[in-house]
């Protein structure tokens, strides 16, 4: 067996001028899944990150908020940490670039660059805001592109034609701060002599460290020849002052990536036996990987490796770029409420829903992914609830009834061996960051497990005398398969993984545990693990997101534009929704309805596969219902006065299938079973025992 790998992983540093949104969170989720996978494989893998705190934008935001830059970045750091923790991001250290460690490392690297002859000093003409009285960085000047004439382009590159240029080449430039026309002003600046690394970078970018598409894009820069990189900014500026250069500060993009090193240095200082040089010294055997957005690839794959090389540090083993996130097929929009902040999402929905949906869409490339909110709800409900959790909910009750321990034999050894063997290809896909392909393989296993349980129908076997052991064997097999599926999903949904650890009463569910078998093992009573997403939760999320934007802009909150198909339909005027009808109208007391009203109710046959008392409830029983097609529903029903749980097992009931879920203090009730009564007596409505679960009643 090979020794565990030593791996250090980072993701791009969130900028401290604002809150984290779901686009930012996609990168942290992608990184965290990979890190958790490595840990599940038994590797020694650490994930460090930090806030990117320096620059003019942070300085001006603090000024706008009426506070100091130091106070502002402290607030942002707390908010960003809370967002990351809310999405179950397992940072080993989350730090700040405004730290003593980062200052010392930035000065050390600069000194080495200077000693090696890689720093130049030049006097340049720079754009200056005469009203704000500050020099303007490239991204704080906008104007018309000198090449394609597109308006409102930044001072370094055109987003429409991709041309690059100097800020003073813009047509009709203006300051983003004051709107004033900039003037040119001479200033002495410090440059990193990037052209000296032309050959080194041509080799490094083609070494397999980058995705092919990224290497091809960088070749466009390399083919035209690299330019010296301006690494200094003039006061006033929030950052680290350059040694022996009063009034000159390190450009934020010099000290930001050094923040990765500083965060790790801080972790080393607090952790016995953790050696900084074992990961960052040139020639270090530990692996180093960066996860970043495609918009900052030039900083991470040109400037950064060249600086590290000159300063005698290790260059990354991999820089993994990803695309952007769109919502409902469009760029995130504040007016539509789809510019969703991480903290706003967490008020309404489980972080694991988004983790799973992103994983189901993410590959190893740099393509953008779309967060389609209706598809999001349907996929989470279908995959995680109806397929995965459904396996355990269908089997656990029978195991509990048999004494609470799994069978001492494995009913289907070859099937179990197939599921264990699948871990090899799934782990290879996780390693390559092909999460969507891994999810497809895992869900194929879930389908196979549900098909097995459906074919064996333990709920039917349980009615036959002498079949108790066979029922236990089948349901134990279902639990074995569920356990493996949970292991494979663990890096994506760690909270679910932890709940299953408690349910199965095991120490862990890691990839390294896959070849174990829990024969004869006692498990806990099953409790609901996940609830379905209701579209009303998503509409509430969008309303809150719209309100966030309006409040930030000092406006009263208003209703967001509808974004889902259901909401758009509901938002139409009544005259547009209604169809002309020749049928009689209902009486004023609504005692008469027409057929269209009745047809809205979806009644289905549902088989009781588990029934339990509800602790603390006088009237309720908790029912797990098989509603066909591998789906189960949980329903809390007020029939305890008439029925004991064991009386209901195996019965076919009538379920109101399309009733909106109701959150109760005991859990989510996902429908209603029909009963008749006169206030004194109560009878549940039963379907024919031969009718398959899920059959519609009409």
C-alpha cells in the first residue's frame, strides 16, 4: 500500500469589498469536494484560504461605510467565514492577507526578486482622478475601446473584442469613482521583469499543470511577448508599503497570492509537526494545487509561477480554472432577485442541496454552469430524497422490527462486490474533478439498489409466515448498498454522511471503508435524513435576494420579477389565466365544485412500509409510504387514537399526493392520507391490496 499523499490546496481569495454570492461559493464547493475526497482516501490533505484585503476598492468601500479599512476587513472576514462554514466548507485555516505573515513573506519575495535582477524602476505617465486626488488602477478607468469602439470598457482589456491596451489609450476615459475625466501625471513605478521568464513559462504552461484550453489561451499572451508587470501603486493606498520606497505600495495582485503561503504559515505556527518548507520550498515533494476562476488565470499561471521561480519557491503542481455561474440561463441579476448572496440562500435552503447540484454539473473544464432553479429542486428531490434516502427508509423499519441488527449473511454477494468495485472508477472521476460523471455513476447505483428492493418487495414477504429471515436478508442488503452509496456521495454531502454514520452506528464512512461489510451489525432506529425542496422556498429566496439589493441601494423592498415557470404563471393577471367556461358557477358557500376543481387533486395508492409513534405527540403516527417508482413519502397522520403502528404495515392507503409539504416540529409531512370519521370513530380509507403503490385514483 502506497504512503498517504501530502497535499496543500487553495481556492481564490474572496475580495473584502463585499459579500460572497453563489458564484463565489461554487469555487469553494468545488475545492471542498476535492479536499474531502482526498481525506476520504486517507491522504493528508489541507485546504487554506484567506480574505484578499488590499487595494483602492477596499479603501474606498470602507470610506463609503464611514469606517476604517482595518475595521471593514475585520467585518468582512467574519461574514466570509460564516458563509463558508454555512456551506460546510472545511477550511483548515481561513486567514487574511492583511497579516504579519503576509507582510513578511511579501517583503522576502520582493527582496529576492530585486536581488536576482528582476525588479525595474521606471517613470510612467499614469491616469489620475483630479477630484478624488488618487491615481487610477486599470480597472478604475472606463471608456470606449480603442479597437472595436465598444463603450464602458475597463482600462486594461475590452470584454467585447478581448483587445488589451493601456488605460490612457481609452477613448473618452472617466474615473469610476467620481466620473471625472482623468489627467495624466508622472509617477515612479516598480516593475517585475516578466519577459525574463518567457521560456520558463512557455514550458511550465505546457507541462500538464493547466487544462489544455487554459494553456492554449495563455499561449496567446506568450506568442505576442510578455510585458513587464507593474507591481507598485501610489499613496493613498491600503496595503503594504514597499521597503525603502516611501509612498509606494505593493499592488494587491503581488501580495494576494502570497496570502496562500501566509495562511499556511499561520497554520504551521499553530500546528505541531507541520513544516512550511515541506510544502513551499523549491523541490518540495508535497503537492500544491490552486482552484480559481477563469477570469484570473493570467495572475495565477503567468505572474505567480514566475515570481515563485525567481524567489526560489515551489511552483504549483496544478492550477484548476472553472467557469462562471448563471441563474436560469442568464447572468445573475439583482432586478430579478437572482443575484443570490450565500447568507441569503442559507436562510431558506440546506447547503447540501446546492453542493449536490453544483457537483452534478461540474466537470474538469472551464465551461460555465447554470443554476436552473426548477431543475435544481427537481433534481435534488429526485436524486437525493427519492433515490438515495429512499433506500434506507424502505429497509430500516423491517430491520428494526427484526431486532435492530443486520443479517449475518449477505443476500447478494455479487451485487455487493459490484458496488464495492464501482468505487474505483468513482474515485478516479473525483480525482480528475469530473464530479458530474461521478454523480451519474453513483445515481446509477442508487437506481440499481431501488430496483432490487422493489423486485424483492419485503413489505409483501413480511405478510407470509416463515419469511422473516428472508425479509431481514433483503433489507440488510439494501442497507449495505445504501452505505456504499453514502460513502461515494460523502465528499459532496458531508452532513448527510455524518447522519448516516450515526444511523449505522459506525466510526466513519470513507472511501477507505468501502470494502467492509456490516453483517450482524446493530443499527439505530431510522430518522428522516433529508426533506424535499418546495418551490415556495425558492420563491421566498428570490424575494429576499431582491430585497437585499434594494436595501443595499437605500430603496424600499419590492416584489421580485417571477423567475420560475410556476411563478410566472401565477403572476399573470387573472383574465389571462382564466379560460371561458360554460359550466355552472359554484354556489356562494362553495358547496359545489366543477370537475376541473376536483381534477386538481392527485390521489394515489400508497403502501405503508414503516409506521412509528411520534415522541411527544398525542395524536400523530409517523408513516413511511411507498408511492411507486422507487419514491417514498413521510406523512404525519392524526390517527393514533384508532390505530397502532403495527396494524398499518403493508396496508394500501389513499394519499393526497400533490398536497404542499408541511413543516411540523417533528419533521416534514409530505402529503395526507385520507380517513373517514364522525368525531367519535375514525377509519382510514384503504385501497385494494393487489393495487401497485403509485397507482392514480380517478
